[in-house]
């Protein structure tokens, strides 16, 4: 069992829904905030026995829009966590904010209560594009939010940006990057626009307003080159930072570390078990209050599945994967995987540094395809050289939660009350 644990708190409320968003978030549901808040606090208290088996070194408040939920409520949740868990004084504590819903006094309150990292949803410096994609702020508000965060005492600020937006030109994207760099954040997340069928912006899927694949690729390579020139190293496909300012919480996902989530739609991976909670707000609230089932999906991570995730997640990062590490953890032959990586290297898609392999910027552009090839090589090992893989499937299927394993979500006292 890993003694260190990351905690994710999901705040699913928004003032309005952005056109591209398919996250678990709700607009116009403010009346449910008090009941959700009570459920979330109750959930954390009930989790206390398992939480105290670990030491919390990262906490992340995501959404939705945590800043719209309110700084006082966020502080109450964090204080509840500190009472019911062992939280390091040096823990990285991140809160996502939108520029239109965060004020200086909110940031001061959060900083005084122990929040030490703020992630600002900036997206673009072009106000017309911001309106087009359904954002409620303008760039001046981004600047003001960053300045207020500095004045409130935050020395670790991240900006979220999106490229490949409708009507966005290379010049627009370059301007966004330059204006973001002028704020000198410690961290930048630069995501390619993803259009999902259940979002309003899906209608742009085949629109000429969208930059084509080549234009998006150029934007991505320009991003890597520009940020490196200004001292922001790439450490994951979409993430860049000044030295030592990686998102410690997000690194847990990519390095297969344990994390525990709370709230509607939140995911967890603890002690070899992965599970998530129902996304429906009312179902989550009633489930916590009435001791009903709140688990949506549940799976035990099989060894072969873990080996696949080591490749899938490791190759998302510049840290990459290594033969020594792979053999030590999985006791498996790395040669077929390395032979594919050598072919990628010849094409300029991968590089080896010391004993570790990782993708180049051009390789990251093809990462889904290339990782698929590596997984095929890995799967082929099941037939020879790895007998322990023979009886296992590459990916564990979702299972129903085993009877009696609602894990820690129902304390003994609560069980007595409901029986």
C-alpha cells in the first residue's frame, strides 16, 4: 500500500455550460448546492478510517467551477478533510477558478486556509473566440485574476489554454501564448480542442471554421518550441512548467499512484481497486444521505491491465518508460516493445535518454496510434515468454461492486442507523 495519497474533490456546479464541455457539471442547479455540500462533508467523514491509512500529499478541487461554488464552502470542505485525514503541511492544494467568478477576497481566504496552487481557466486571449465557445469572461478578467492571485500570496499559478478553436488562426494562438507568458505563470496546460457528440459545439465537427489537422499540429509544435524558449519544460503531452512546478497531483494519474475522489462523478484508484461515483447530482446526494449505493463503476486492476497502463500513461509523459523499470515491476520481456520504440526513433517520433524512452513532440502528435502499436507488441507477449499473462485479458472489464464492499462509505454507526 502506498502511504501517500492524492485526494480529488469534484465540484460539479457552473454558472453556465461551455460549448465544448462534456465534464460532469451542471448549470442552473444552485438550489442543490446546500444538499450537495452536506453530502460531500458526510462522504469525507465516513471515509475517515480509510483516509487515515494514508498521508495526503496532494489535494485537487476541480469541476465544474469551484470558484462559482464559493470560497467559504471550499474552505469548509478542506477543513473537513484535514480533520478526518492526515494531510501534510507541505501538500500541494489546487483549486480551479474561472476569471469571472473569483475575487481577490476569495483568493485571500483560500490562501489563508492552506490552498497554495490556483488553476485559472483562461482558454484564449481572443474575446470574440471566448464568446463563441461560451465562456463568460474576457482576457482582462484573466489578467485581473492572475494579479489578484499573486497579491493574495499564490506563488504557483497555472493557466489552462485551448488551441484548435473555431476561427482560431495561428496568429490568434501565438497572441494567446504571448499574453499568457506575460503573466509569468508557473504552469501552462495547452489542450487541443476535443469535440464530443453530446456537446453544443459538436456541430463544428466538419466545419471549415475549425483549424484542420495540419494547422492544429503546427499550433502544437509552435507551443512546444515557444514555451521551451521561455523556460517552460514539457513534462506531459499537454502540460508545461517552470522547473520543479509540475502538477504533483496530476502526476499521480500518469505515474499510477493512488488517489481518492469525492463527489458526483469523481474517480478513485486505491490499493489496486478503481471505482467511480454516480454522475447524477440527485442520485449522489440521496445515496450519501440515505446510505444507498453511490458507486457507478468498479474494477479490480489485473496485473496485465496495470502493465498496459504503465505504457499508456508513461508514454504520455516526458519521463516515459524504461526496460529496467518494466522488468522489475512486471517481470516481462521488454524487447518487442523496445524494437518498436527503435523504429519510432528512426522516424523521429521517440528518443531514448539514459535507460528511458519517451516521445518527441512529433511523436506526441501521433501518440494514440503509437501507443496502440506498443500495446499490440505487449499483447503479443501473452503467447510466448509471459505465461502469467495467458489467462488474463488486456483490459479488465468493469464489474459490479462485490456484495459487502461499499468499502468505507458506510461507517458502522451509519449501518446501525439504517438497519
